[in-house]
């Protein structure tokens, strides 16, 4: 599918990209997030207030998309996320997220690449697109960012749009990986830090080179790991967890009992 056949309206409103569905969600969700979390935010000045931008973050909990969106919203951008199709298929929530302009993807299917076409079209219109490069919750035992899919590098290189890294720590303390029972009190510190654009100049013009995409993606994830090291005050493993060489399923739940202890 060509991005020329996909049209997104330019972002409007304040924060930029807001529409009625987004505002409706913000009014309901933000007070809840403030009630359960203590904001420890830094680097908001690194998030462009206008123009196309890709925001990349690590993925530790199903709850973190709410805090990620909150962080971006309060720093001037109402993001468009690439989300799994099952969320959009949910009767009520699906209608809301679709109305808010979010982008569905059928993970692990032959049609997954179509999400990049939509994301590219959204960027062409000037939107902020939020992405979890890992494509699913991290498989790393200690929640460090793992080896990611190369879609984010392809998107960045084919569009020439900057990638801003946002390291996150805290959402898993409210809702553990695959947990069903949230921890709502006492309030949990929620750390989100935005960095400067990742330098991908080495791979410009190589969006069709598989090895270049692997290297560029690794650079994005290396940046996120370094930022998370500073937040956590500890060193990440020298070699990140690689789901491609693991016996664990690529997506879906695993080791739920162990996760509840984290």
C-alpha cells in the first residue's frame, strides 16, 4: 500500500493533535493517573511542540501506554500510537481509540507492515507517532529493553523524521507484566525522561537494507537502555535479551507467576 493513498488531516488543537475523543479520554483518565502516580518527569523540552516526530519508549506494563500518552500530552503533543488489533476490536474501547486517531496493527501477520504505511502518512501530515519498538512487553527477566523489531528504523529512515527516546520506569509497579490486579495505593513514582534525537545519520538512505535496519534499531534501543540505567541507578546486561533466539513465545503471556513477584 502506498502512503500516497492514505490521507491524515494535519494535527490541530492544543496539545497539538487533540480531537474530541482524545479530550474525552484525557478528562477521564488523567485525574486517575495523577491519583495513583507521582510524576517524576524530565526532558520535556526535547519533545518538539510542532512538526512530525517519532517517540520511542520501552515497554514494561500494559499500563504504561496511559502514562506515556499522559507525558506526551502534558508536553504539548497528543500522540498517535501503533496498537495491537485486539484493542481496536473491543466494542467500547476500540471505538474510542479509533476515534482518537490511533493506528491498529495485526502483530505477527503478513499485514503488519500496513501499520507503517499509516504511521508514515500520519507523520507526513505532521503528527507525533508513539512507538514501542519491542512490539510487545519486554521478555527480559529484569525488565530491561530487549532486542526490538526493525519497523521503527524503517519508518524513521523512509520519512526522515527524528526519533526522540523516552525512557520509562514505574508503570510495572502499578500493574505488573500481565498482572490483572493494579496497585493503586500508596502512589507510585512514575519516571519518564525524554532525550535528544537519536543519531541515525549513519544509516540515512538505507531503509531497504536489512542489516542497516538492524543496526539503526539497535542504536535506538541502546539509547533507551543507557537512559534507563541512569533512572534505575544500575547497569543493564551487556547483551540485551533477544526474543529471536529464545524459546519464549514472541508475543502473549509467559511466566505470569514470576512476574507477580517483580
